[in-house]
């Protein structure tokens, strides 16, 4: 079972945003292979993006008690920086 869940709201654009997201997701997976990565999209079909819906959809996928929400283009400096935040929790 994963230690914690990394919840990422994401809206595909079939371009640059997706390329950045792919790198970000791969980096999270490399730094924390024990984490569950949950990606939430806006499934309303509305032209206005619903970020809350994306966050809720990511949270629904999580199977752990610890949910950490990050942006799909978040800068990830090091595992130590993130682990410090986890220790504070």
C-alpha cells in the first residue's frame, strides 16, 4: 500500500501543458516511488475550468489517509525539501 497520495489537478491541452505535466509527474514518481499519484481532470464538459472539481476527482482516486495536493507544473527541488514538509505533517 502506498505511504501517501500526491493529488494533481490537471487539464490537458494536447500541447505544452501536457509536456510539462509529464515531466512533473515523472519527477514525483522518481522522488517518491512509494507514493500514489492521483490525477484529477474536470469532467463537467464546461468550457470554464473547474479546478475544485479536478481536486475532488484526484482525491476520490486516493487510497491513503494522507493527501498532498500539488500543481501540475510544480517545481520540485529535491526529495529532502518535500520530506521536510511531510515530517511537519
